[in-house]
C-alpha cells in the first residue's frame, strides 16, 4: 500500500494534458507516461508538442500529439475524436494550457482581457465539459485544472490573469458537485511562481535570458536565485490528485506556492 501511495501506477489509464508542449503541461505528461499511462499531449504549437511526444516515446512511453487550440470548440471535438480512435477512453484530463498577462487596469485593453480569459478560462470550461462528457458513460474519471496562487491573492497589475485563475477555482467546485454522481472527481492546483517559458512574455525576461546565456539557463536562475518551483514539482501534485491516494478528494484546490497566498 505504501508503494501505491508514493509511486502510483497508471497502467491501463488514458490521460489528456493540454499545454503539453512545455512547462507544467509537459512535465505532467512525462510523469503520467513514466507511470504507465497512455498520454495525449495537446497544444496549439504542433511542432513543439510533437517533439515532446517523440521524447516520451524514445523513453518507452505511449503518447500521441494533438494540435489543439483550447479556445476552439472544433479543435476539442477533433482532438477527442482522435483520442477515442486511438484508445477508446479517457480516464484523466489535466487542463494546463494558459497564458500570462500583467497590466494596470487603466492600461488594459478589452482585447487583452478577452484574449486571456478565452485561453485561461474558456479553455478550462471546454476541456472540463468534453472530459465530463467522455467520462460520464465510462464509470468516472478525474479532472485537474491548473489555476494559480494569483487567483487567490490579489496583486496590483494582475487583474486580468488573476481573475481568470480565480474563476477556475469557482468553476472547479461546481464541476465537482456535478461530477460526484458520475464518479468524476474534479480538483484544481494553484501554483505560485514556476520556472516555465511563460515568463518569456514578461518585461524582465530578455535581460535575464541574455545575462544567463539563454532560456534554459534563465529558468535555472529563477529556481536557484528566486525560489521558483520546478514544473516537475507541480506535476507531482497532479499525480497525487489523479491517484487512488486522493480517491476521496474532490472540489478541492491544492496551493503549491510556498505560502505566497497566505502572506
């Protein structure tokens, strides 16, 4: 029993992970594959997500790539059709795709607001809806939505991104209530600062990348000097919530933020 809790097996399970070309999504997909799951890696960046799939396959894992814009109903329908043609089921769905944005409210355009909420919130809605539809006739499943500590603690200049992530927390609880009779567990994770390529969109990134010698080294600096989490640490939390160790956990949010939201 102890080994099952500390090193769960997902053999025979099928997992779908969005935003899987890099960062948290890729780390999650790799962990599921290592634990024996068949994994569909979905991302709008087809070349990059294909390379992630190739890496998993070269390590002995079973994976497919789905080019999927999480804001597109048509992409979701096509992606789910492909997944079911390949494996005929869906047991675990992780909605990890998201984009960053920071700006004071007076400087924020409506277009910025809509773009961030479309990806970060509409994408989670569509992913959850399609997963619940797939799981409800198959005896249940598990859905995990990646929110953010920024959706718990207000920070000036972070209205758009924080609002999108706060809405995920509420949406997840409603989905958990609706999923309970169907044996579908729905939870969220709220990471703090994580060393992922999402930081490339921030003003400080070009200088940091130049000084450290490129993106990979800059990400290492964020972890070493600024206390950022590694994507693999968030993936470990996802693995827990998807495992039988969390079979009684639903409608919960798990902050992985080094206490940021309570300080």
